[in-house]
C-alpha cells in the first residue's frame, strides 16, 4: 500500500507481510536464492514440477525481479550501501524497461 502525507514529497510504502503466506511466498523464496548464491537450473526444473510457476507465467521472471528489488533495497539501507545499491538500481532498470 502506498500513501501520501500532507506534502507530495512525503511518501510512505507499507509492506504487507501477510501477502507472503500465499503462493507468492514460493516465488519470493525462490527468487531470493538468486541473491544468495542460487541453485542449478536442474533444481528449479524439479521444483516447478511439484509447484508450478504462478500465473501469468510470462511475467514470472519479472515478478522475481520485483521481489529481489525489495531485498536489495533493504540490504542497501541496512548495510549502508555495501554494494547492494548497484543491484537495486539494476533491478529497477529491468522493471522500468518492461513497462
């Protein structure tokens, strides 16, 4: 949910944690594996045999970039940059180019 304060320059973004209790949780979990080392393609192929990609499948990878962006932004703030800001900007570019 995005809300605006009294001035338009004051923007608050609220993350709803309960949304991760749905099938989106699997997408978020799987996409975080790319951030922290990842797994071989064979792992993901087997995984999706048991839990298919969420629909629309054509946007599955794009949604993954959005989930990763959330974590890169958190890490950028928590670790005062730490190299994560480059990855956050890269994810934003990917998402903007897709629009």
